[in-house]
C-alpha cells in the first residue's frame, strides 16, 4: 500500500456479491497490518489469531467463551490458544470459579502485540485516507455503519 | 433483517477501526445468510466452512492449496474438510497426479449448497438495497472497490 493523492474511483464488478466486496478489503487490510506486525517483532502471529486478541477480556476469558464469540468449535479455538501460549502471547490456567474450565489471559507480550496491532491498524487507515481522500473514508464509514445497523434489525 | 424504506444514516463511532467497520457487517451478512441456509436444508454448514466452498475448484482442489488460499494451517483445513466429507458435501480422494496428496471435490449436495448460498446472498443484498436505498448500496460498492484497489498497490 502506497500513500498518494486521491484516486479516481473505479467501477466495481456488478456481478460480485456485496459479501465478497466487504470481505476482500478487510482481508487485504488485515494482511497489510499483519505484515507490518511481523516486521516489527511479532512474526509468529497470523490473521487467524486475531479472533483470540479481539475477544479476550482484560481479566481473561474462558476457552469456551472465546470459541462461542469466534463462532468456532472449542477444539479449533484450543488449537489457536495452544499456539499462542507456546509463543508466549497468552497464559492458560484453570478457571478460579470452575476447576474443569480453562481461563486464557494475555501475557505482557500479548498486551504489547495488541497495542502494536491497534497502532498498525490506525496507520494503515491514515495512509488509506491520504490515498482515497478523507471524505471518501468518511462516506465509507457512514455507509458501513448503516449496513451493519440494517442487518442487525 | 427487515426490508423497509431508506433509513437515516447513523454517525459511526469515530473511535472504531476501519477494520472493525468492515468486519462487522460482513459477519452479520454471513450470519444472516447461513441462518437462511440452515432453515432451507443445510443445517450442518457454519460460516467457518465458507473458506472451503469459496476456494474449491470445479475439478477439485488439493487440501494444501485450500489451506494456502484460506491462510490456514493444513491441519485446520483438514478438520473442516473432514467435517464436510462426513456430512456429504465434499469427497476426499488421492490426487491422480500425486498419490500422497489429497484432492477435495464438491459432491452433488455440495454443489446444491453453493447454488443456495449464492441465491441467499443475492436475496440479502436485495433486501439491504430496499432498506438503505439503491444509491447508497452503489456508493458503498464503489468505495469498497476503491479501498481494495488502494490496498492492493
């Protein structure tokens, strides 16, 4: 992604679904941000791990809660969490309220990653605002919020 | 999601990242479409399986290719594919060009699902166009394509 002046807006392929049009820039944005993060000290983290960092609570979250929030099976979430624990981003301990359940918590390294991810995401959006123009980004934000609201009804 | 006349556009929370604003309506759209599909004869399929249906080729795809395209580990993709094979949506056979590799192919039921998913997605977008107005959806499509293009550079 390079910063440059406002570009002419291209005509999207009408045959493409709105779902694909929403997904593609999100996937690209994520790939860009995780590329920046890999180059700045977090090479182990892939976009697939974002569901853990997005949903985990400051006091820690139960594995089954993380799985539910991510719409994943408990096994799939356990696999992501194990990987992050091995690489020092989360700790996994028995839940204090339920010894059979597991509680997942960010380590200091995990907190560092979250802060870096927020900063990289903000920087990408700023570069995008330069490329497309601030008013286009504002229009996009407004339209996305409206779509989200309409779908929530 | 209910169809209704054009709504007033709400002010999005400025503190929210563009990534989150792109992801949320996509996730909601996906949840809506998969809800419709579950009610119309495909209750086993969850949004997590969409990465298989999205990337699989008519002649079949190798497991490792599907994993690469989805940005997942081979094990995670194998778990999704096994589930879909058990429920009759894909078949898994040795690759004719490489006996050690596996080739994944849609079954007739898998093809029926893909056709139903495309139709449900189109119906959701039509309902959304009624709720927000056609010109808002056109603006959104144009802006999303521009963001995608800017990020691809």
